[in-house]
């Protein structure tokens, strides 16, 4: 569910609007007059176009040119923002930088972004890039989204839980905000579903009310409650592919002698025999990217002996900003970009002429039996495969090699399952009740969730004490709704506050909210396993997380040349980047040390308080968590700064511990 929005600075005068230019090479520029007319005539407009058509970067500029945003506010008039949501943080930040560069303004002055842990937006800015979770978090304090005069919901075809909830929420508030313009963009041909969702009512002359016809029959689903016709929102199609793309099918049988990495190497060799150009390889996850990168480096070293080596660049959501920027900078030689589906629609990597598609992606699915969400590697849909192929038709005639056969492609579903059909709905139901949106069964989702999922969500909330027997929110439920976390993790934090174990459980809750923080390099797996054993605890894996946090805090308080991160498989640079934002390093360190000593005391006493706070999280017979990725090797992840930042900020608020904050009524939140 949504992230917590960072605090907004004091109001400032809007920035003056720079000259706005639209690159004629982008397909969306040729349709800007048609889009502008549709926006002026309708409250909701659907823009459908392949990734690379320019809709993501040019639509905010078009809205500025139409007189929307703070920069166009009249003297004495309250300026409003142009909000632009992205499904991923990496997309929000990169798109904001791109638009700011095109406007020739500093990032944050006219165009900025807000994502978890980062705020590059001045109070006088006009365009705000953000994740859809940030916008959802703002609905708690601004139910009608009065801060915005325009909202662009980008990449709606991804159908994440946040996007589906946002689209239903916007449909409910639009009648109360007639001045609000909404633009929904989709990169697939399934735009008609969004158009019907935002259909407006047009009176039909002389049509009887439902049941009032001589036959006594009712109206069809395409009619309004009083017999008025529902007119779909306008859909504007924008082409994206500039050059033809050839499809090649290269299915392979995986064996001990020939695996996926060998198939990728063969595909790269075949493509580079066709001519120069960068290659974009789609893989399901970070582990597969690292394995493929190691294999390709060894393979290319043999192929290009004595010559310049091609550059191999990874691209996934948890890369540092510097590593991400390298992908978008033009290189001097050939490049191979290894990416997850983040490059499928959210980002356009420049210079790509060839694509290699492994045909799989990591998909989150909720297990009703185990009550946990798992990331499973599954075949992608036809729509996703077509999106991947379209990435290579931007600079010249492209070639896409699919590492599966045409029969396999034809048997795949047309579109990816919406996340609402494969997720726990406990958090959705909790947020809806907190916002007073009524029953989940009556909420205008694009696609109604299964009844089984609704019943499971209510059962979990009742077990947590968030709802009573009548499914009404309890006092605990109202507190849980303020925490942008899985309800079970939020319940652990509330129990820890009552049992005086908040500092320790904040660490555990953070560890359960992100991927595993430990690094397990392919070439040093056994050595990494030996060093990770130092953090194991026979009593509970939860206590092991606390031990690891103690060690990270010790690393931060140790001089650089003596830091234990140099001797353990944890990424030191990422850990250093995760330090809390504070004006006093001494205050930060002393507060962190206090948290560490408290955690150490909990470990030494047997961690009874910790165990009593975590009964809602599924566990094995030994008491350790079972929240693991589907394969054992993917259990080990590199250190993400979000865990350290979340815990540190929750425990060092302006020099005050989280325990003191909770006693005054405040609740810890991801910022």
C-alpha cells in the first residue's frame, strides 16, 4: 500500500514558466493539439501509446502550456500542482530529471519529484513526479486532492494494487472536483477498459427509468442509474515505434551444458553479426542479472581478445542513482543493458537497437494457505512481450530475439493479471475503512477482487484486532491505518510499543518489509555463508535481524579504515548512504548507540518481548520467519539503504527515540 509522503516545505511563490518546446521527433508531439482539445473538453482523457512515444515526458509540458500548474496561477490565486505518478521510484526520479533538462531549469525548481527517502521538490514547483504510493498517502490528509489541478496516472496498464485503488478513488472524487483534470496513460491496447471506467453520463431523451419500460426490464450495464447513456472517456492513440522490428524465435532446452546464460550469449553474438547497436536483455530479477553479467564478461573476453570490451550495465530498481545514470548516458562503444521489467514500460533506454527477451518476470502472488506473498518467476503475457520487442524500434530497424518459441507465445494470456487478483486485500480494506469509502464490494475497482480474497482480508483484520465482529474499525484499526505497512507488521509495532520493545521490533519490522539485506556474491558464496552465521540465533531469526542491525550500527560508528563492512559481505557504500538526515552527526550516533544497546539487552534476555510482539507473522515450527523468495539462492540480497534509513529515522527523530515519540501519540512512518 502507499508510502508516507515526505513533509512539504512552507509555501513559496510559483516559479516563472520557461519556454516550452516539444521535440518534433516524438510521435506524441504530432498529436498535442488533439490531446489539448480533449483535455479542455473532458475531465478524463485516456492516452494510449507504446513506450517511447514521448507521452511520459511531454504530457506534463503540454499541461503547463495549457495554463495549468502553479507557474500559471494568477496573482492572489492559489496555485495547484500538476501531479504525475509513476509505478517505480527509479522512473519518477529519471523522468523528473529528463523534463527539467528539456525545460532547461534546475531539478526541483519547476519540475521535481518526491519518493520514499528523497524529496527534490521546492514549494514553488509546478510539476511533481511521485510514486503512486506517495499520492495515495496524501489522500489521508487531503481527501479531495486539493493540492492538484491536474493528475497524470502513468503506466496504468501495469494494474498494480496502488494504481487500481487510485483509479477507483479518483472516480469517486471527480464529481466533487469538477476543476480536476485526469489523464490516464496506457502502453497497451487495453485502453478501452479505462475509458469505460471513467465514462460520463449523457442524458438519453425519452428513455424511461430502470423498470419503467412497458416490458418492465432493466437497463444494460452500459446505462446510468436513470437510463442515461454512459459515454466512455476519449481515447487518443499515439504511435511509438518509429522503425520495423523483426521477431526471431530462439527456444532452447536448458541442460547442464547449455543454460539461459549460454542462450543469451548466443543471441548477443547473432545480433552483433547484424551490425552495430546496443542490446537490451530482459531478465526476471537481480540475481539473474548478476549471473548473466558474469557469464557475458567471460564470454566476451574470449570473443574480443585484444580489442575494446563491450560495456555491460545492469538496470534494476535497487541500483544506486549513479549506477542508474550510467544506463542513460551514451557510451563510446557497444553496450549490453541487462534489465528487469523496469525497462519494459517505465523507462526508455537510449540507443537500443536489439532486444533479447528471456520471456519471464518475477510476479508477486499471495498464498491464502500460508498467508504470505511470494515472488515467483513466471512467463510474461503477450502484451508484456510486445512491449519488450518495441524497445528496439526507436533508432533504426530493430531485431528482437525471444528465447522461447512462437507456440509458447500464442498460449500465453493477452495481458498480465492485475495485482488485485493476486494480493492480500487486508491493507486495501483497512485504508478504505479509514477513508470512509464504504464496503470493498461496492468500490469501483476496474476489476472486482475475488470474494475469497475479500473474506481473507476481513478475517486477517479481525485476527489483528483491527475490526470487530461487525467489520467496523476498532481503535487499533484506526492506528494501523496510519502506518503505511502490511497490517501484520503494523500490528507488531503497536504491540511492541505496549511491551516496551519498540526499538527492537522496528528493526524486525523493517527487515520484513524489504528484501534480505545480506549479500551473497556468486564467486564467494561459501565464504559469505560462513560470515553470515555470525548473525544467526538459535532462538529466532527475528533476533538475528537485531544482531545484524547492531553490527550495521557499529560499522557506522567506526572510522572508515576500520569498518567491519570491509570484512563482511555487505555493501558498505549503500550502508553509508542510509544514514539518517540530521544536522548533528554526534546526536545521530549517540541515538543510534542507545538503540543498539537496547537491542543487545533484548537479545541477552532471551528476546521474550520480541517474540510476544510477532505472533501475527507466519513462522515455521522453530519460530523463524518463512517470508522467503521461491529459490534459496535468491534469499540473499544486497544491502538496501531503505532498511537502515527507515529504522534510523524512526529511532532518531530530531534526537528523540521512537519510544518517546510513541508515548506522545506519534507513530513511526516510512518517509
